[in-house]
C-alpha cells in the first residue's frame, strides 16, 4: 500500500477486492474486513474477484454503520473457518495477523448496472482503492473510477 493510503483516516467509499468465500460471509453477516491501517469509510463497494468467468465486477455497495479497528482475527476465523481455510490454501497469510479492521454494514444494495473490470485493467482490479460515491455512480468500468488522489490532483 502506498504511503498516501496509510495517511488517510476516512474516505467516502472504499472499493474492496473480495473473493467468493469472503463475499458469502459479507452477504450473510454484513461484516467486511480489511487490514488495520485501512481508512474508515462511509461506504464499501465490493469488487468480486476469482469468479468462475474470471471477470472482476462491482455489483453491490453498503453503508458502513461502524468499525472495529482492533477486531480479533482468531475470533473471526472461529466464526468463519472457511475463510481461514481459503487463506491457508492460497498462502494469503491472513491467519498470521492478530487484529484486523471490521466494518459493520447496513443492507447491501445492488448497483443498477454492474461495474466491470476490462481486460488489461489487471492489477488495479485486485486491490482496494479509495474514491467517492459520485465516481462510483458514474463508472461503467473499473478503470473509469478515479481515486481520491487522482481527484485531488485534478482539482489542485
């Protein structure tokens, strides 16, 4: 993560890369997780990765009710052992962390039109990014979404 991302404390929208096993936990329990140094966010948009057709796509957004920056990874894995199994099998090493940030969400809202990740947008589709609702709402493709850094640079 860039130095700039570490300095950000709060953003309007966090676009979070989400694998299928984690997406099931989010949908069923309205809890999303990120590294502890992730910014607080008003909303989280979910970029679904590792899909059967290999296309990454944003389909849902949820308002964040609250966060816990010191949530126990061990307790999370006790509730959701399938996520720990995924981490171990895919060498993600999430289980090596003691704490992570949990975002407690309102209902997930499906976007009127999904935001697709085009071929060639590659790595950008595999990470989290910070943006605004206006950017999210006007994007047709993931690459169209300007980060808050790009917006600040453009607006001086």
